[in-house]
C-alpha cells in the first residue's frame, strides 16, 4: 500500500472511531455538515470549466445538515418533503433575478451536486440518531464496514488477484476486486455483529447482516464508480489533494454517501 495512503488512514480512522463512540447526534450533525461543505466546494471546483457553481445555495444546503437533530421532527419532515421543490424554486429564481447571467446549465449542475452530496450524505446523521432496539451508534458501524472494509479488501484483492477489468469507467478496478470487496464487507460486519451480540446483549442474525452487508457493499462500489464517472467527465484524477494518497473529501466518502440512505432503510427495517 502507498505509504501516504497508509499514514492518512492511520490518522483518519481513529478520529472516526472517537467521533462515533464518544460523540452525540448534535456533534455528528455538525461534523457531517462540515464534510458536506468541503465536498460541495470540491464539486464546485470540479465543474467550474463546464458550469458556474451557485455556491451560496450549495453551501447553505450542506450547512442545514447541522440542524438535523435541533429542529422538531415535524418541521424536519416538512423540510425534507419540500426540499427538492424549494431547491428548484430557489435555483430558478436565481436564474430569473440574474437576468440569465446565471444559466439553466449552472442551476442544473448545482442542483445535481446538492442532490448528490447533501441528498445522500444527510442520511448518515439520520441513521446515527436512530433510537430503537439497536441504537444508531451501532448501526452506523455497518455503513463504515460496508464502505471502507469493502474498499480495503477490493484494493488488496484487485491488486494481487485481479485479472478481469470491470469497467472502462475505472480501469484499475477488477471483477475479482469487486467480489473481494463484497466478501470483506460481509466479514467485517459479521465480526462486528459478534462483538455486539457478545458484549452488548444484542440479537443480530449473522445471515441477515451478511446479506445486508453484501447489498450495501455493491451499492458502495457503485457509488465509487459514480464518482469516477464525474471525474472522467471533467477529466480530473481526484477531487482535491486534501488527504495525501487518498484524494479529496469526495474521493473518501463516495461509497459512504451512496450507502447511507439504503443503509438507513435496510438496517432499520431488518435489524
């Protein structure tokens, strides 16, 4: 493994662990909002040759994540339900007021970025805040393992055993790597379930979490490919150089983002 990549992972992973273990919903909301703002900035820089990013709308949308558990549930549900219509209204109004100096294309690319980043990433604090027979503090681990566990195994298997290219979208990824990633996600999630069942008196069925983890791994890998689609379209290698050896914030969270909404529904429904 690249030394920079390894050092960055060794620094970043403990921070994530401390946040999940010792944080609370309010802290996680704010941290995810900051991540979303950084990711939105990277997205804006990425598309700047093709369209003008309407920054204030994008950044404001990202910052609203920090209020996820501050506002009452009734208000939050209304905001989420009306989110897309309000967003489109604001963007079109901006085009109209600017006398079309801001174009429909600018509005469309900005809209896509907000849906891509805020629309997906916003489910992470929602999952963390779940209260029930299994707390969101535990459920969120399955997102981490499905994304980063899958990524680590896919990288190792692809590098050592990969022979069959998966897609020209991401030439370095192989079918063997994708399968290895899925197995890695299942393995990590089963180990995590064993720990929870043994030390926290939970009753997670191993075959259920294995199936769910496999599904989430596939979704996460599609998220990784989706980020590659964007980068190939705009002809950039990474969204930024924020994390040495790993690229930018979007490069790091592309899988987590895609997994978050599906994990929210699948984990709360079947666990």
